[in-house]
């Protein structure tokens, strides 16, 4: 296992680091994923600015698109025998009264779209029911998975991360807990690790998953002068 998370402030070059690392790994197959559509577009733009194109060995997807393509659709038959047609974005907890045993009501809308706050949970269940086939398949497609703005992940996303950490994949994550504005979902699962507390999640996994927590590599800020950085550190140590 080669798992690493880099914790660094806004403007310290986290996304640039992912791109530069990907460009060095010419013989690897790399997935780069992030929560927001805007950040996914930014990563694509940065590749074109730096390299003139996105290399053929690099795939860029939003987190939900990644889970739908690789975590749900290949093995959804282990939980549900009808076609899941897409994703339904929700801003709060979905299907609160439905039991998980009622797969259709718990995970899906009436028009067979999977709720965004349940997609990681569904992917985890598919992996469990298939004896690890979801993660095994991913490990055959990619050698590396990079996750940008990792502080946005929440709930069962972290359970899925646990599975990735145990795989042969090399996992590289970058983020800033102090930028925890968005979240993939508002699930009660792992609520103690939400947003700014995600560093506690990584600390709790450090020994189990041989996780390297790096808060020193990207310590030069390219966006703000030192006075602003010092003031920020006093407000949010």
C-alpha cells in the first residue's frame, strides 16, 4: 500500500501538485477525481495550460461520476436487478423513513435515479456483496487514484476510501480542512469527521492503512502574502 494525504492551505499548489505528479507517471493509469464540477473543469484547464492536452493515461471525473461508473453500474445486480438510469442530486438526507432492505425506496427515486447521498453507500454494499469485486476491478483499470479537495468527502465516501486504502492502488489525496465549505452529503455516518474535522479521520487511519500524512511539502503560499497567512493561522490554527 502506498497511501498519502497532503494537507495544505489554499494557494499552496495542491491541484498543481496532482497534475505535475500525473505528468511524471507516464507509464501509470491515473484517475483524478474531485467533488465539484467547477474543480473538475479547473483540473482539465490546468492540464491544457501545462501540457497542451490531457495525457491518454489520465482520466478526470467528478466524484459522483466516478462512483456511478465504477462503484454502482458494474455490480449493481448484487443489490438491484433493474436499470439505474442516473444520479439525483440532493442537498439533504434522502428517503429517511425507508429501510435499507427496501433497496428501491432507500437508494432510488421513483424514476430509478440513485440519490447522491446514498451512492457511496450503494458502492460499498456492492463491493461487500461481490466479495470485493468493485475494488478489484478498479485495481485492474487504474494504478493510481488522486483525489483533490478531499475535505469535501463525507459519510460513506470515507468508507469507500477505507476500501481504496486497502487495495493495490496508490492513493494520493490533497486538501485543506479549513476549506471545508461543501460536502458530498449530510449523512450521519462519520459525522465526527465532516469538513474541518476530516484530519481526525486521516489520523485515525494512519497506522491501519500505512497512511502518510504530509503537512510540510506544500508550505509556500502562492496566493497570499505572509501577513495574511499568519493572521489566518491565528484565526484557524
